[in-house]
């Protein structure tokens, strides 16, 4: 078993590093989009575009029923043929997205729901992208579950780079905010078409809904859905609250800081993406326990180091990227940085919990976090503006980490120190890992020894004492 754990670790490291590179390039593209639109439209225009984008993502998140998570889970466990997974997930994504777009349009037109900083027509325009966005997410999840990360990473990069290209063209042609929203919609449509064309080259896609498979997806997805929706609300609802209390210009300033600081999430996003199918496919608790604590503490400390650097350089980075008009965004970066660090670790733990088939646990934690977040935002934004929103987010991220760590500790019977405190072996392990990724395969004896060391570190406290 030790050799198997070592192999899983090396595979996880390779997959994570590939996803990290893709996420890094995507983050650069997203940052470039933010900078280009901020300089072209100013804080108010940038805020309007941010509201349209977040409204689109909110509609997609609500309407997805978290089938993407379910698709990845079942693909990792080998319960569905590839052609069936592609076809059913794509069709369901289109249907759910269309339904959600119609519902949202009715709420806006009939119910009179508005966003303070965004015209109604722009709000409705953004909804056109919802069906295509959900279909792309579901197809990408098929690749994730089968651990086809070359395709998965290419989609991640395309999701960020294609809007940048089209928005850049729109701005160059003299377009304003509405043209940028239309470019975002066009990017979603084009990516869906290109992705289907690519998938059909290697897979015979079954373009129909297989009912038993759809029921299996719904069973898992509906249990995961509350957590995914609440997680989104937990770190995006503040944008809408800032708009309600302070308007589009404040959203532009706040969003600029958020885009910068969320670059710190790249390591945890990459690791979580690769960890989910790895844990879902793993059959033994001892193997899971030998992997996740190491991943969590590595993610925590890596993110902490990057956050410290960004904290010091925040003012320079903001002025260099956005100009002095966005000076207030630097404080947002500094306030959010500690919260991003602890939430990065919570994300990894949450993926482990969901991969065990227990997504409802994350839903309970996320529910409490959202209530806490909303209460803090309502109290702090009127008094402290965008700084108050940042403090509310950091506090709720910290609460999520504490709650998720407590749940995982009880579920996996792992001591808290194994999630936070680096072990004596970690430094040597990282050196060996770098050598493995850069050079020939290592001695199997070393792999087995490393696995045994990690398994001992991750043992429950009492069992560890008995072994001594």
C-alpha cells in the first residue's frame, strides 16, 4: 500500500503542477481583462462589467444543480462510459442553463429586480451565455473525472483568454461596457462550439439524456449543490452588497483589489482540482489520510508566503496595473490576503470531504458562513465602505476554515497539527518531489519510506502513541 500511496502522491503532484500552470496563465488573462477594462472604462464602467459578469456566474451557479461536480465524481469512479458522460452532461447543461436564463429574465422583467449599478438591458444580455457556460463546465468536468488534464487545462485557459481577446477587439473598435458584455457572451458560445467539435474527434458522443445516469448525477449533484451555491455567495455576494450600498464605482474599486488578491488562490485551486478525483477513486481511509493532510499544510504555507509578499507590495501593484484612480483597492488587497490564506486550506479540506461522498457536510458549513458574511457586510459596508466588505469576507473565510477543519478532523481522525504544522519530513519531501518532477524516477525504497512517514504523521494521536 505504501508504494501505491507514493504513486498517488506523485501523480497528484504532476496533475496539480499542470493545473497550476494553466490556472496561472488563466489568472494572467483575467488580470489583463480587468486592467484593460478598468483603464478603458474607469471605476464606474469596470464596476458595471463586473456586476454583469457576476450576475451571469450567479445565474449559472444557481441553475447548474452542481452536475459538474457530480459528473467529475462519477467519471472518477468509473461508473459511466465517456460518450454517455459527454452527451448527457452537455445536454443537461444546455437545458438547465436555458431554464435558468428564462427564470432570471422573468424575475428582472416581471418582478422588477434590478442591480443599482447596471442597466436592465445589460443584465438581460449577460443571461444569453448561461446555457453555454453550464454546458462547457459539465464537459470540462468529464475531463476532470477521467483525469484528462491536458484538455481540462486547455479549457481553463480558453475560458479566460477568449473573453480577453474579444473584449480587447470590442474596445479597439470603440465599444463601451455593453460591447464588452456582448463579447463575453460571444466567448461562451464560441468556446462551447469549439469544445464539442474537439470532443467529437475522439469520442462518439451520445446526444441524449440517459435517465439512470442523469438520476445518479442528480442524486450527487443535489447534495453538493447547496454547498456550491453557498460557497459562491460566501465570496461573491459582497459585490452585490457593495453595489447596493455604494454603487458601481465602489464595485469597480473593490473588484480591482479582489482580482489581484485572488491570484493567491491558484495553488489551492490547482491542488483541489486534482485532489477531488484522486480521493474519490481511492478505496482506503489510510491512503486518503496519507495524502490530504500533507496537501493541506503545503497549500496553507505556500499561500501564506505568497500573501506576505503581496501584502507588502499591494500599493505598488495596484498603481502599476490600474493607475492612481484605483488607489483605494490596495487596502482591499491587504485586508483580504489573510482570509484568502485560510480559505485556501479550507477549500482543499472541502474537496476531500465531498470526494468521500459527503457533500452535505460542506453545505452546512457554507450555510453558516453565508449568514455570518451577510450580517457582517450589512453592518460594515455602510460604515467602512469597500474596506468593510473586505473585513467581512476575511472573517467569514476564517470561520469556514475553523469549521471545515473541525469536521475533517473528526471524520478522518487526524490531529489538527497535521493540517497546520509542517513536519520535519516536509522539507526533505519537497526537495525529493522537485527532483522527481525534474528528473528520472526515484528508488522505490525511498517512496515506501516517505509514505510510511506521512502515514505516521497523519495517524490519530492515540494510535500514533501506541505505535511508539
